[in-house]
C-alpha cells in the first residue's frame, strides 16, 4: 500500500511494471474536474479508470475491499474520505470468495 500526494508520483512510476507507470502518468496529467463520471479505458481492459461521484458512508456501513491480481489506485479529487487499511492475509472475505478479483471484508 502506498499513501502519498500526487506531487510525489514520480517516485513510484517504475514500481511493479510499465502499466503501473502508465496509469500514474495518466493520473498526473488529467484534469479530473473536467471528466464526467463513468468508465474510461486508458489501455483497453489492461488499464482503465472509474470516475465516481458519491456521498461517503458512515464508517459503520463500510467494508474493506481487497484484490489479488489487480492494482487499485484511489485518487480523491474533491472532498475527503476515510480509507481503512489492514493486512489482507488476516481477513476473511464477507462473500467467501474473490469475484472479478474483488472481495469485501469486515472492517
């Protein structure tokens, strides 16, 4: 897990694989205030972004999310959100399995 500011994105561009750097370049060079909510392909299904607008939930209504295969980059453009972190191997999925590389966990 990496938690940092967009100004420091250069530090992380060569981690993991070239797609990670490509995603970070897109993130750094896009004005998200001008993009409507929706799914946008950056490199087909290899790299895509979901632009969302929503009201945050109360902490008691939230669950943690985990992935085994994909990297999930969260970037908050406007507003604030509480993001919880835990060790994935210590958690059991609520739904009992990963579906489309995503599982939700008790928080």
